[in-house]
């Protein structure tokens, strides 16, 4: 039974995104019960590299950038995510800390699923745990593939080839 407008909204979103649309209804209800609505201003830092994660986020509207700092080069964009995409998966795997920083590229609305409560829920329901871990893994693999394509394109550029040739001398 839905107990709040936020739960209803979260359930509707979870049912509409590819990653969670095929999940068991009871599991979707559980996720929705752990959700809260959050908003981030343009440029707002959501979390920094090294932070402990507190939530997994599902973007409703807006965009976020996941980036890391490369010594001597500054920030490097790893991913730009938009509506229907999740971020913050490492929050589910303590004691892991955030490996990159995330900030809003534009005003962003999302639902935040409390990671500690979700981990507690899957201690009772291992089918829920399995469903979440499989989806988190699938999402992370897709992002790694995207980063590999991005890296390959960068390395294939004439400038990159020139820089690589210069560095080997």
C-alpha cells in the first residue's frame, strides 16, 4: 500500500526505467518506501571523491556529471547522466568510498534511495539483494564500455597520437 506521494512517484519512476522495469512488484514497493525526493542546483556538488555514500540516486529531471581529478590536468569527465539513469552505486558496498565526484550540470531532481536501509532490507530478502546487485553490475558494465569507447576515440585522435609519439622519445 502506498503511504505517500513520494513513494507513488518513486514507484512510477522505477517502473518506467529500463534498469528496474522488470523487477518484482514487491521489490519495487520496497525501493519506493526507502525513497525521498531531492533537488540539486546547477553546479551543486552532490558528493566528492572519498566521501562515504549515503544513497543511490535515480534522476528524474536534469543532468549530473561524474568526474575525477587527474594530477596535472584537472577534472576529467567520466560520465554525464540524465533522466532515467542511476548513480551512486558504490553507496551499496561499504566500506567503499566514492571513487569520483558528482555535481549537477543543471537544476536536477532525483529520488534518493537510502543505501543503509536498502542494505538492511536485503539482509532479510536475498532475492531483493540479488536483483539490486545484478542491476548495479549491469549499469556499471555499460558505463565502463562507454568509457572504453570514449578512451579509444581520444587515443585515435591525431593530437593523442602525436602526444604518445612524443612521450616515447
